[in-house]
C-alpha cells in the first residue's frame, strides 16, 4: 500500500510514523513525547528524532514548550474550528479554481489511484490508512498549483483538521465525497467540483 509520501531521510520516516499515530489517535492531544523513548523505539540516535519533532511542529501536530518538552498539539477549540475549516476551504477552492482548465489525464490518474486507496481503507474500516490517503488526495490538488508556498500555508491547517477526523459514523461517506469531486473534474464541471470539494472539507 503506498505511503502518504516518498521518504528520503530518516527524520522524514520517523515524522511520518508519528504523524500516522497522531492522526489515528494512537497518540492523543496533550500526550508528551520524549526523545530518549522514541530513539529506543526506532533504533536511532536522538538527532533524527529531534529533527522529526521540528518537522511535526512546523506541520502543527506537535507543540514545543520551554521547560515542558514536546507534546501532541491540542485540537482546535469549538470556537476556532470553524475558522480553520474556512481557511482550508478557501485555499483548496482557490487552487482547484486556478488549475481546473489545465488538469491533465495524468493528474486524474493520480487522483483516481488515491481514490481507490481511499475506498479500500473505507471497506477495511482502516482509519489510519484512510487519513493518509485522504490527505494525499487533497495534497495532490494543492501541489498541482505552480505557487508552492500554498502548500506551506495549507499543510498545518489540514493536519490540525485531520486530528478531529469526523468520518466515524459512516466511513464510506469519505469515499463517496472524494469520488464526487473526481467525477465532476472528469465531467469538466468546475462548479460541481468546487461544490463537492467544499462539502468534503468539514
């Protein structure tokens, strides 16, 4: 099964494992993380763990506090979450609107492959895999834009939202929503695609 991203360094691999644990709620908001414990877990020195902490802090999943160490970030409050949702919608709708006329068959093939992985995760009721592939689908949209700074803006917002993944009542709805996005793109229906994308981000 494809991973969320292509790994190039040891810290990236450690960060990806910890990110999966956080998004699958195996590590919960407020849980402390210690370099020495994770060094033993992954069989590495503390340097790669420290770099993984830095990456995950930039992504909004970890918080580093002086004299308190590193802990898993808290979920957005009920008051703040609507703002987080709106920020993510604004970025993704902007990107899809910008790239729509130049989407290629290769782009659609990439999204279709990820969609198959989303469906398989839903069928297996595999939340960890589903969160990975859900993020991959949206990341592929964002990274289709020429301005790569948009990904830097989008990533921590999307990560914080995924910490409260709300597909537990009907997990197959995630697949259906992503399929509606891709079906509309295939049909060259920008309005429907944007509407489906907006509906999916909640």
